[in-house]
């Protein structure tokens, strides 16, 4: 009770002194007792330095100068002026060396004045544990292929405080990287060695992806933290240089291959003559000095003797169905001479050459049809003889391929060579007959058997003055049903003796004129 | 057969030990979150401390509490439990003081109870493990410390500034508890 009375007396005395004597002693006019709570205080840890800032609720009041004092509640300490925060113009103060404990409750007292007028007298309570804002450090990021470098900018040195003291103690730095909604956190312990620019590498990242990074300070005791704005970077694609090198190598290879293919194709085309044809032809194909008419000359025609062919028209005897007379064969067999040396069974040839070595009568019972004047149908021999002189100069060629000429030569059954110029040389009948020997008849006509199968008679053209070679068969009567009289092929003619027997009558079987 | 039984017993003991062992990670999380809530509630209780500068008192909390790094986790738990228990006792005496927000006080007491419940479970486990620190001097010093707080209140006739000073001191205690929670490492 006595103690309480003494305490009250002491308070009244101090208040009296403060109000009346204080101003004369230099104490601020404003007193803590008259202070109010017109300021909003905020504490921010910036670069590991606690910065106390204040803002007036009444913004219309703008003091020119500020003075900051402080005290703590755990001890009965006096209000102390914060070093470097007297008559400051900015509404903030660095309290690094004044405020060192996180667990304390600090009482800041701000007096704002303009001149000698006190405009602001505010006091507040600040607990670093609850209210200190951890401002993140400045940083930059650099993206690479599969990692990001986070360059953190810390102060060059930490505040020098007694061990165990300092508001930045037991802090850790959290680095978060985010990509496509996935966030990874990296924690860095901060101690006295964390000074200056510090580079942290975030590795094991996916190339060609967009990553965003944010940093913030973290403490187990401190609840208020401030996250930095996200900074993003897109990583480089993996093996970008390799891909570009491979692309260039691939392009060169492609060009080389294409050039090789094109060159090979051109070479092949040139070889086969599709392109770049030679303008230099071989000599044999050089027709510059050659006459336009390049056809070779025809070989000279074989000299062919022009012979007069006498048609022998035989009257076809119609069988009257009488079997009385059998003298037909005799009559037929017997040659019937006619005037002028014509035979009925032979091909009378009048040689123009008197010295014909041989002659042959065209004989045989066979009838040789004239092929020189082909008709639509084989016609019976006319009764009249149409003579046609086949004048041969003695050069017969059975299969003479030479050109017609009036050259005198020898007769040949199958003579393919040129006729010789021997006049009157008649070739031996390759199929001699008994009566094949030439017989001269008046009028220099030689009669001989000729195998028409081996006779090649050429009809001279109209310019020839000689009589056209017309094969005329002797006229004779032939039974209609006599198979031997029919115009047979050459297979019947040559070797038949019967034919020889009838050779002097006319043209036997198998004789034909070509 | 003998080896089989031995193996089964070993597995059983391991499982039992795993079940009975304290999950310090979970305990830390729960204590820290509750402690943060207590700080916020106390801060709301403290109003205009600048008017009670004259009632300020240095109650001299044990220095070991200010430097919790030296504690083993079992000692830290014991210390924490003692502090929580004393704080709870102090604030139970404040119901009679008018002017306080009773809702805040009730919430504060609930948070303190939750923390004590978690610590009791853990302390039972370490007691069964035989690791209970029976002779903990810090705990005894805390008892003296909190007795002085109670005597201050009594002397101050449980005045408003006395209570403000005590609130501020308890606020500091809760901050020290955060340090002690950090000592509960596996």
C-alpha cells in the first residue's frame, strides 16, 4: 500500500517535469504519452537488412523531417534514437543494428515535424517474427540446353552482429522452377558465406521447354514471405548444332548423290546414243560424194537366145463312146509333120544360128500348155496353129536368171549362168531321148525335146525387133480323159521313156513352159 | 524351427517399434502450426503497449530456452510441455480480467491444449522407451520463472498493464517454443 502511493507520486512528478521542464532540456515536445497510433509501420528485410518504414494514415500531412526512436517491451529500456534516423526526410530507416532479435516486440516512435512544428507523433508495435517481410533477392536467369543458371545478387557483406543475433539468421532461400504446371523447389541455406553474386544451377531439365523461375526467402519462424515475380526462359533445343551440322552434311550428301545419278544417267544416254549423237558417221555411211541413185546396177541380163515358139494347137478329141478304133494312140504317137518343119508333138524351134550343135525336139505326148499367154482357164488347144516364132539364137536357159539378150549362147537345161556367145551351140539335153537328137529340117529349124520344167523362156519387151518369144505348142488332138494328155506337172516328164517315144510328136507330159 | 521363430519375433519387434516410435515430423508440423496460431492470438490480445512502458519487467527466462540447439529432442519435448502447461495456467487466471476478448482467450487455451496433448503422447512413448529425462534442470528453472510471473501479476493486482507485460512475455515464450520445435529432428 505504501509502495503504491509512492509509485503514483513519482509518476506525477515525472509527468510534470516532462511537460514543463522537458522542452527546456531539449526533450522533444511530443511525448510518448501524447502519441497516437496514426502511423502504419512495416518491416522489410532487404538484402539481409531490416528496414522499417512508416506511412501516415492521414496522407495530407507531409512532414519535412522524421525522427525515429524505439524501445522493447521485455526490458525496461528507455526510448532510444535509432542511429541514422534523426531528421531524415524519407519515411524509412535501416534498423539493422537496432533491431537484432526476432522474438522481441519493438516499439517504434516517429515524430514528424516541419520546422519546429510537430506534425506527426506516432508509435506502434512491431514483431519481426510476425510482421517482417522477407524481400527476395534480385536475380537473373540464363537458359541453356538442359539447365538454367540462376544468378542471385546478394549484398557484398552481411551485417556484423554478435553471434546469434540478426534478423536474417536461420533463413533459407527457396528457388522454384515451374514448367507446364509442375513446380520443383530448391532450398539454399543462407549463412555468413552467402555474399556477393551467387549462381545456382538448375539441371536435369528438358530441352526446348519453357521454364519459369521464382525465388523467395523462407524461415521456420517467420511467416510472412514475399515471392519474386516469375522470370521465364525457353531452353535451347537439344543438339541444335548437331542437327544443323547433320543437316548440312545431309545436304552435301544429297547433292553428291544427285550429281552422281545425273552424271550416270547422262553417260548412259550418251553411250546408247540417245543424246549427243555423233555427227561423224563412219566412212561407209558417208554418202556425201555418192550419187543420189545408189541402187546397184542390175547385173546384165543373161543373154538369152530369142527363140520362136510355135504354138501347137491340139484339138481335143471328144470321145464318142466307141471302143472300135484304137488307133488314137498311134495317131497320136505318130508325129505329124507339117509344113514348115513344125511338129505336132514337139516344139519347133527355129534356130537363128545355123551351127546349132544339137537340137532337140520337143516331144512327148504330153501336152505343154502355154504359160506365156495365161488364160483364166486352160483352154483346149485350138485347131489352128498360131504360130509364133520363138527364135532362139541358140541360147536357152532352163532357169536362166540372166537378163534377156540376143547373145548367142548354148542351151542348158538348168543353166543359170550367162549364155555364151557361141552361135548355134545348143546345149545337150540333160534328159536325152532316143530321138532327141536334133534333126535339121529344111528351113534351118531344129527340133528337139525340151523339158519345159527346165525351160525358162523370157519374153522380150516391145522394143526388141525380134519376134516375141511365144511358145507355141504343136497342135494335136488329145482325149479328154487321157490322163497323159492333161497338163501335168513337171514330175511326170523327165525320165519317162514313153515320153521319149512320143517326143517327136509333141510336147509330152510334164513339159511346160514357164 | 528356432530360426523361424527368431525371425518372426524380430519382425514383430520392428513393427511394434515402428508403431510406438514418435513421428517427429508429424509432431513438428502440428506443434509449429499450433504455435503460429498462438502467436497470432496473443498479438491480438496485446493493445497499446506503449502505455505500459513503466510496468515492463525482465522476468529472466532461462537462457537454455533462448538457445534450444543444445537440447535433445526428448529434453526439448519436456521443456515444451512444461512451458505450455504453465502458460495455460497463467491464462486460466485471466478470465476474471474484464476487457479481454474472451473468444481469443478461449482459442488460445484450445491451441495450448492441443499442443500439450500431442506432447503427452510423445512423452509417453519416450517414457516407455526409457528415454524420459527425469532430471531436467531446465524444466525446474522454468517452474521458477513462471512462478515469478504469477507473483508479478499478483503484485500488479492483475492490472491492465501488468497483464500487457505478461502477454508480451508469453508472446516471447511462444517464439522460444518455435525454436524448441526445431530441435525435434529425427
